[in-house]
């Protein structure tokens, strides 16, 4: 990412904070590093959650464990501010970000999480947390084919038009 977005990093438009966001309650006092499971088949399945890594391995996508720095999300938000839009997709720790936002008066105008989808109770918890944060409008999107159907709005709804598909 540092090479790909070098221009944005130099201009100050972008800051990359490397490490893992984890539940602070899961850490021992003074712990600065955690095990991160790098998925060797699908990099987007990397996780700090050993159960998720085991599940992925059962599906034919094994991981290798490395040690990474722990990121204090409270400190990151204090340093860089509440974002206008927050995309959270951190394989097993999305709710950590929502819980962290409860520590701030301001909230992102828009927030996106990847639902756990492993049970109705998990989905109910996600929605409950979003409501507690003050959100009252939701949209569920099945994203596996989104890259095929997504078209950037022209003219842009906000800011400048960007002809880019994810």
C-alpha cells in the first residue's frame, strides 16, 4: 500500500497505521503484540481470531501466524479524528471498532461493517451497537458480486467523481 499510494502519503491525504485492532480486554497488561494469522490463499481472510483461522483452514485456506503490533484505536481516532465514512472489515474484530466509537461524542456520518453472519444473535448485537451509536438507517448488501455491479455515481454524490471500481 505504501508504494501504491505513495503520492497520497507524501501529500498527507493518507496515513497508514500498520498493526492489528483487537479487543483491549483480550490483552494482558503491557501487551504490545498479537498473533495475526496471514491467510495464504485469500489475504483478505487474515485475522487475529484463532477460531476464524481454524474455520478458514477447514475450508481449504490455511494461515501462518506472525506477530504484529497492537493498534490502540482510541489513540488513532484522537490523532486523526472521526472519519466522515468508516469502513470496518477486520475479520472477527468489527465490533471492537463499534465499541471504541462509544468512547467519542462524534460519530462517522456513514459506517460500513461486514456482518459476522454466524448466527442471528451476532447480527442482533451488530444492529444493537449501531443503534446505540445513534444510527437509525441500515442497508444490508450481499457483496460477493458487488465488484461486477458497482458503478460510481456520475455526477458524484459528494466530492469529485472517481472512475474506479473495487
